[in-house]
C-alpha cells in the first residue's frame, strides 16, 4: 500500500487533500508513523522525530493514529487477496507476498492479477496500492517500491540481474 496510514487519513479527511500530513503526535518525544507523499517532499519519513518533521515543514498536519481503523482496512485488503490465492505471506498490515502461480481465477499472467487487485482496492477502499511482480520475494518487494505511488513494476527473470546491478544498494530491501 502507498503511505498506508496517511492515505487512510487523507481518504477519511478530504479537507487535508494536497497538504503535508503526518500520522503521529507532534510532542517533543513523538515519532512519525506515516507521512503523506506531500510531506515526503519535505524529507519527512516514518520513524523520524516529530520535532524534526515540524522543522522540515512548519505547516505539516499531525493526526493521531487510529490503529483499529488501519487493522480493519488491512482485513479488507486481505479479503481481496484471498479472492486470488490462499498463499499469502503478510509482512505488515499493508504489505504481503502473494503466490499466484496457481490462482483461484485462473488468470494466466501475474501482472493481470496485480492490475485487478489494484483496481479493486481503488474502487472498494478508495486507496492506491503499488505492486511488484517477479519470480521471487526479494525482487517482487523491490519492484513494488520502484514506481510508488500507485505503481506496478515487473522484473522479468531474463532482466533481473541487469536490473539489480543498476540499483544503488540503498534500494535493496532490508539495507
């Protein structure tokens, strides 16, 4: 998902559309849980101190987190995933690996499944998702982050080595 907590808050609070928004507390010991893409333009990111976020963008809007809402939306997303496969490995509330090699809808291409899942999330939940398609989890994760927000990127087996060689090490998952 794209800026999951922040995107839910923007969906539920349209008055903040286009403004830098942070999910977190603005207190001196507060931490950014999620930052909208508008806030990210100022260099704000998750796990940053709220004080630093405010220094980077004095107009940033802080909204307290609503974990129960995020968990409920996550359940709705996973219900969409289960329409395609039961082989789901969650990474967090907003990320999961799906093995769609054999899928419930008998869709031939994983790319078409990713497009359909993205469409359903947008239509049903009013949120954008990014997807990565590849033949292993490491590459799929890198691909999912490569064209955010609302992206879809495929790393074909024939092009994987060349693609990975072109990336700075900071883009490697876990580094």
